[in-house]
C-alpha cells in the first residue's frame, strides 16, 4: 500500500475516533441521569453522527472517486436523514400527546 | 470496479488492477458491484424508517426513554463505535493493498477486520447480558424494545458481514481468484454495518 493512501486513511480514522470522543463528551454533559430532554445535545449528537457517516461514505467507501450521481445520492440520503430525524424530534417534542 | 467511461471489467477470475495516483484522482468509478450499492441504499432507507419510528415514539414519552437510556453505559457504546470504526479502517486498507497488488498486506487487514468485528460481537453480547441481568429485557418498556430490535437487526447484519469477509479472505488466498471487484463489494457491505451503527449509537446512547 502506497504511503500516501495509507497516511490519508490513518488521518481519516483518527479524525473519526476523535469525533466519537466528542460524542462521548456531549453525551456526558449536563448529568446523564438528569432525565431532561436537551435539544442542543440531540442536535449535536445527530449532526456529529451524520458528519461521521459522510466521512465514511467519501473516504472509506471511496464515494469521492465515484460518479457524481453516487456522490449526490449518498449526500442526499445523509441530508434527508438529518432533516427528518431532527424534524421529527422538534415537531414531536412540540406536539407531545401526553403533554395535554 | 467499473469506470465511468464504460470500460468493461472482468466479472470473474483474476482482476488485479493496480491503481495509479493519477487514475485515483482523475477517473470516476463505482467501487465494487453496483448491485451492492443498490442494496446499501435500500438498507439505508429501511433503517431511516426504523430510526424515524423510534424518534416519533421517543418524543411522545421522553422521560421514559431518558430514564431507560441512562441504564445503558455510554462508555461501552463509545468503545463499540471505536472498534467498528477501526474495523472499517482496516477494511479500507485491505482494499487499497489489494488494488496495489500487496496481497499479504490485504489478507492481514482482512483478518484484522474480522478480529475487530469479533470484538464488537463479544462486547455487544456481554452488554445485552448485562442489561438482562439488571432486569431490562425486550418487553421491559418501549425504549428497551427499540434498543434490542435496533441492536439485534444490526447484529444480524454483522453476522452476514463475517460471511462476506470470508469471501474476501477466500478471494485473497489464491492468485487464481483475487477479484478486486468482489473485494470492494465486500468492503462496501462492511462499511455499511459501520455507518449504520454510528447512527444507532447516537440515537440510543447520546441524544437526549
């Protein structure tokens, strides 16, 4: 394996691990046992996860070398998942059935 | 491996095509078989559906979900995520090494991928056992139903992933085989297991 590609994969892996540690810190904020919904932590968690997914697509799955249609399709899925998850979270919290 | 210019690629047999730095940068190609990408996109949308149902239910009973989520160990979830990310890294290294004709290195990385997958498997089973010992089973409450469903269906994909890795190792073991396309197809499947877990981790362990 050429040094250039090996080094790039190493940097990507280290970046993904570092972002995962950020998730751990975000998930530990404000006392995990407080049992209080937190929109900022939720948005960060989902945002961080989908950034990681996009990096995996582009670097590990080599989508950055793929035809533009596959790049757009994977980006569209990442965006759709982000918007739909956050949309359902905020709408659901605003219109809770048991909130009276 | 198919290139955008439509150049044919051997579907069977030896397909060893070292990729130069120039071609990596200038030629667009779909890694692995396009059918696998269709499957990946199908699975992605299917899991998005599961995630949305989970999110709808979660927003209707946030206290219950948060109380139950606090019973999970965030550090174990983080460890599992790091292990799967590492397995994806070694799988990507396997593909690159095979493409460059460095088959011993490719085989080593394929075996390392299996090893990290196995570590994830053992960690997941021990986490399930720990939760069950604490009295949280599939039917304990809505959160744990989702927890077991999402992690079990992901686990099933992981088990299939071992079969896929077996095919990759088999391909690499003999100069008579070594289809680069099949190796890339296996890698695409394995990375899918990884990125689906990344989202499951954020929804079950991190979000509030």
